[in-house]
């Protein structure tokens, strides 16, 4: 039993270290992409980046609680709090993955509005990256460049719709695949903490005395007292003879 408890403690700490690394990765990706610290980050929808950043914070906080619970094995309240946080993170991550999947499947329905409302830097970056002009056609909210001349449609590049839609769909596909794959780590952490809590309960049952044992102990104690009472007069009578 002690060996099982030690193994569950080690698994709990290791899984939460992995949990912590994943949370730091998501947090760094979300914050850097929001601030456009790497190439092509400006093309990823901002709402998705914000949700990923929040998910990273939740995973980091949850992993720290899990590591704390690994060192304080007998604190059941910590394990219950940790289990609740893992379930919340699991549901939230599934929700994000479903939203990203839906946006990847229906890119054409929202990308047009995004293009119309986007900043000049967004349009300029997309037009330079894909060598295109405008969205659905060259007069659809373009930004004038050397290859995009709205006044000279014939000399302008092709619209950005197909190229941009394909690129964003591919990026979002990578994101929701990573999110769905990351659920395995949360399931691992959840299984480890449940195993640890079950081992704690088994240890308590081993050392607790049940009602039948208590009744048997009381009956045996009463029997010993009665036997001592019966034996003591004979001992006193023998002592008087001497």
C-alpha cells in the first residue's frame, strides 16, 4: 500500500510538471501572438488568442495546486480543489477547440466581415504575404501598394479570398488539433489524482476499527473482567491460609 501511495505521488507530481509546461506554452503563445511577436500572428483571430491565453493561466494555476497536493498527500481538500480545477480546464479547453474547429470549417462566412473591419496593417500584411489585392475582388477594401492598384484593375494582383481563407483554415486546424490532443494530459492528471484519493481512502479503512471489531473488543474486555472477578476470591482465600 505504501508503494502504491509513493507511485501515485510521483505520477501526480510528474503529470503536473507536464501540465505546467503546457500551460506556460499556451500562455506564451497567446501573449506573443496577441502582441504580434512572431510572423503571421496578425492573421490569427484575436478572440482565439485571448481564450488560449486564459487557458494557459488556468493550466498553470491548476498544475501548481496539483504539485502542492503531491507533497501534502493527506490534505484531501487540496485534491478535491485540484480535481475541480482540472474538470473546469477540461471543459474550457474542449469549448475552445470546438469554437476553433467551427471557425475553421466556416472560414468564408466570417472572414469577409473580419477583412472589412480589420486595420490597415492587417490588410497590408495579407496583401504583401499572398501578393494579392482586396478581398473578394480588387475593389473590396484594398490597400494601395505596388501590386494592388484599385484604379488599374488589370494591372492589380488577384483577390486575397482564396489564399487567405486557405491559410487561416490551415492555421486553425493546427490549433484545434493541438487543443484536442492536449486533453490527454488533463485526463492523465485526473486519473492520477483519483487513484491517489482512492489509495488514501483505502489506507484510512485499514487503520479504522469497524463496529463489529469494536463490539468484539468490548465483549472480550467484559469477559476478562468477569474472569478476574471469579478468580480473585479464591486467590484471597489461599492467601489467608498462609
